[in-house]
């Protein structure tokens, strides 16, 4: 009987540890994915503003030459 009690510790505890590790890895992966998405959106918005600014500058230069 003692032999079987030790088996439960050997079989059940590593499984629960593996589940905890898997949960931890999945959580970190989702957090990093969210961070990358936010960084991408920030850079995208920044590039849109830069392009708009450059277009406005070019329009002002053209108006100055023609006007």
C-alpha cells in the first residue's frame, strides 16, 4: 500500500507543475503579444503623423512657389 501512495506523488505532482509552467508561459506569451501590438500601433500612428506633416510642408512649398 505504501508503494502506491508514493506513485500518486510521482504521477500527480509533476503533472500539476507542468500545468502551472504551461499557464505561466501562455500568460507571458499573451502579455508580450499585447505589448507588440501596442508598439506596432504606436509606430503606425507616428508614421501617419510624419507623412501628414511632410505632405503639409510640401503643399506649403508648392503654394510659395506658385503664389
